[in-house]
């Protein structure tokens, strides 16, 4: 769990960890052996949930998931994923008709399908109600029971039961 | 060797010497070349005195091509080694190169009127110089459109390199195209050139290159100062709200 | 890799059917351009027929650049590309897939309209087949050069005009050889071969440059 004030660099840190940003100074070290971080985690991929959700507005919830399911090649169960994020009733609706919270839930369902060991989530609780935050905590619990880990940037809404270490980013005063 | 000069501080000390040398060199070469062009070189037996504009035109076009080559090479260094100084060089070279290109085109048009009877002829040289002007302008447009300095530098570098790879192809196609309907085109190497003419031209070209170098270095210095000022302004405006967080040390939250 | 390629193509074609016909905008612009060109040239059929192939080539070039504006920016802005890359999928495959689906959904309709446009302008019917062949051979160059510009300007304000600013100078070559090939009138003319060479060259260069540019825009 990465915490810190606005502008302290949470998003930047996550983007570097996810391999999206390559222009940084300093060295990236991790405990996953010598292989590159990108490919080092056992499944070879990262489940990424950023501010941009990776959903197509013109497709329905189920179509969006079907495409990502094909991409991930894990043949996950779409209806189970939708069940877990409580979107079964709206699965046929195009994404542009959904509320911000529903979109966030749909993006979580995408993450479930990815089957990655490593989740990197930037403000997963954005736009979610308290039930939604509880949902994330449950999903994280299940993810950790399956041996997965997650790196999460978040404010205080999410407090998972799974074993968690906290990092707080501070703005360094540049005198 | 390049990395030795890539240090901004070293660049500044070095440029204190190099810039005046280039500036004086430009003045010492260009002004005499004009005097020679206007008073010493004999008038052309066909074109009379109008051909004397060549001594402004040809060096400008040479310097413009040199400027594009400079832009492409600086972009390459900036892209591969991500050095900010190479990027600054590329960034300031573009408008200067565009200005030389424009000067070349404009004087070419003025020369074209008495030569071909028209200000503009779609001659291969003129046309490919025009294409080069658009490459400079496109580079400047894309640099200006991207706010983030880092992304702007790298995207701009790719655009400049893509242009440089394509420029020979464009040049060849334009030559092929204009050779289809060849009517009146000049061929400098074919016509007889007086010795004093080629000397004057040579002096002029070297002078223009010195001028280009002098302009690039001076603009780089002012660009570096602007960036430093901007960084200081941002930093000092950040200072006030961050004093609170200065006291708190890196305690874990829980 | 092939399955990923097919997936991108399938997804984009599906999106094209849902996009409210935005895939057709290039084609409509194309016909509009032809119509306005006819007005500008006046009612003399013979005069227009003479330059019809050149006008069709010009219209195809501009219409294709126009339709390339959104090629990469949508996936970049809605985060699809981030998810694709963090899942360790090849950006190169993505670019190829995008190009292919764009070719089918946006460029092919323009190509299908071009013989009608040429005849409307009064072109000699015997010149239409060679015009079509030149467009098929040179079309990839136009789309690939435009796609490169589209990748460079993805994520930017006013990208539409900027694309033409970047690609415009480079489009000189395919236009010159494309029109030259039609004027030559035979399939195996020098111009046609050079046109093909430029398409092949762009096929190598454009995906590489586009991939680099998208990687930078993802940061």
C-alpha cells in the first residue's frame, strides 16, 4: 500500500513499477530474481488498473470483458467476474451509459480476468461507494489467498485484511 | 569526446570562446564575400548583374541543408543518449534553419524572375528546398504542441529523424518528377564559372556556416538560461506550501 | 501473436460498426473534395478529364490523412493501450493490427469510391484500371506515412491538422509516383515500381516509428 499526499509521486512510482515510464533516475530493485521486472513475476504480466480504465465506451460490459479475456488468454469466467463485482444486471449496457462507479467495478472485473499474480492499482477506490471499497478489500483478500500480491496507491478508504505493508511518500523539500 | 562537451557548465565555458570566434568569422567572411560579389566578380555575359543574388542565395541554401543535417544529428544524440543539451541544440536549430531555408527560397524566387521569366518555377531544387522548409515547420509545430519537455524532446527527435530518412527519397522523387517536363533549368556545374566567382561563393558558404553556428550557440545559451529561470520560479513557488511537510519525516502511516 | 493480431483487428472492426459511421467520414470527405474540385475547374468536361487521375490521387491522399486522426489517440486516452502494454503484449503487433483494421474500415471504402470519382470528373474509362492499380500499390505508403504522423501526434491538441503538417512533406513521393504511374499508362512503368518501393519502405519504417512514438506517449 502506497500512501502520500497529492503530488507526492504515487502515480509516478506505480507507472515506473509497471514498466510504463522509463525515464527516471535511480535503480529499480526487487526480490523477484534477476529477470526483468516486467517478465519476472510468474505469470509474465501485470494486472494494471490506472486512472484510465481501459474500457471501450461503445461496447457493452460483457463485450469489453470478452475482448480482454481473449487478450489475456486465460479463458477466465466472465460471468463469475461480473458476479463478483455485482454488475450482472447491467452487463448488456454499453459502457458510456454506466456511472463512474460502475465503470470502476467493470475495470476491477477486467483485473480478475487477467489472472496476474501482481496487481498494480492506482486509486482503485476512486468513484466507489463504501460497499465498493469493501468489495476491493474482499477481492484483495481472495487475490492474496491465491498467492497474489498487489501494489496499491490509495488514500485511507481501503484497509485490506490481507497482510499489508505501508509505504508513505513524502514531498522532499528542495531548498 | 562528445560526452565531455555534453556538460552544460563546460558547454558554457567553451561557448564563451567559440561563440565570438564564430561570430567574428561570420562577419569577416560574409561582408567581404558581399563586397567581392558586388564589385569584383565580373558580370555574367548572359544574365548581367542579376546573377549576383546567387551569392546570397546559394550559401543560404547550403546553410539550410546543413541546418537540417545538424537538426537530425542533434536529434539522434538527444534520442539515444537522452541528453538535454543535444535536445536544446536541435530545438534552437530548427527556427534558424527555417529562416535560412526561407531566405534561400525568397532569393531564389527573385533570381528566378529574370532567369526563367517567373518568380516561381517548380524546379527540382526549389521544390525540394520547399519540402525541407515544411519539415522544419512541422518539427517546430510538434515541439510547440507538446507541453511536457521530456516527451516533446523525444517525439520531436523521432519526427526529425523520420524526416531525415525520408528527405533523400523526397529529393529523388522531386528530381524524377521535374525531369519529366524539363524545359529551363540551370546547371551550375555545367556552366563556366570564373575563378573569382567560385572563390566568392566558397567564402560566402563558410561565412554562412559560421553565422549558423554563432546563432545556434547564442540561442542555446539563452534557452538554457530560460529553462533555469523557469525551474527556479517553479521551485520558489513550491517552497511556501511545502514547508509544512518539511518537518514531518518519513514515518510509515501504520 | 497471430491470435493477438486477429483480436486487435476484430475489436477495431467491431468498434467501427458501433462508432456511428465515423469510418465513413473519410469517404464522404473524398467525394466532397471531388465535387468541389469539379466546381473549381469549371464545366469543361474534357479539361477536367485530363487531370482527373491527379485529382483523385490528391483527394485520396487528403481523405486518408483526415481519417487517421483518431487512429491511436482513443486507445491512448481510454487506457486500453496501458493495459495492453502492462499485460506484456507487443506494441508492434498492436500497431500492425491497427493499420490493418484501419485499412479495411476506412481506406477500402475510399478506394471503392475512387473509380466512380474518376469517371464523374470525366476521366477516360480506359485509364480507370491503371488508376486503381496505382492506388492499390501506393495506398499503403499514404496510410503508413499518415499513421506514423498520427502516432507522433497522438494525445495532442489539434492533432488533426498537425498530422497533415508532419506527413504532408513526406507524401510528396507517393503522390509524384502515383500520378506518374497513371500517366505512364502501363502496369510495369518505372513510376509504378518506384511507388511500390516506397510502399514497401514505409511498411518497414512506419510501424517502427509508430511503436517508438506510442511508447513515449504512454509515459
